[in-house]
C-alpha cells in the first residue's frame, strides 16, 4: 500500500517494475481532505489500471484497517526521522576527526563545554584532558587551528 493518490501509485508501480517485481498487488490510499467547495472528501483507494478509486464504505472495517496501516506508517516514519535529526544534532565538528575517537571528543566537549571552548584552549590544556593525551590533542588542535603549521615548541608532545 502506498500513501497518496494516483500519482504516488504510478511512481510505486514504475519502481516495482524497474526492480523486476511484477506480481505484487499494490494500491494507494489518498488521505481524507476537503475539496475546493469545503466538502469533506473521504479516503480513497486507488489501484493500477483503474481510473476511479475503489468504492469502500466510509468508516467501514476495510477502510479503517487501511487508514490505520497508513497512520502507523506515518508514525514510524516520523519517529525515525526525529531520531535521525536528534542524532545529527548531537554530532559536533570533532566527531569523525581522524586521530580523535568519540570517547576523546566527548571528554573534550565535557571539559570545555563546546567546540568553540576547545578551540580557545591551548594544546597543553587539551592534552591534559583525561582520555585525550598528546596525540589526540594534536589532532584536535591542528583541526581547530588550520592556519597554525606547527605547535609552539614548549607545547609539542
């Protein structure tokens, strides 16, 4: 079942054909809405090769089942999208930095409060953070200070 009207159904049928799936029954469910006259239009079920929607009794058990399936798919998609968005928000500029793993990145963010706080820290302050050490500190410092070709001599590991 596809969420949407005739257009979404046609796209789904085309994709299934491209994948070589030709024996799978498919339909689409267009959500209830109001038309231009302000009249309530109920959910409609479309099938490939059929111009008009399938007539299903309003609020009948078949339509209720299809609507619940569609609404559950929406709920799942929204929950997944929110989880991915939340995960993306928790990422920082330090994540994925070669030479600096997630444990060290979290330790730096806890110690200095933000990526900007880490950038303001000296190499020695970064290296002194537990779980970081000189090599990881160098990776973080050089990434956050790209114009600095080398560390000051008194701070070099």
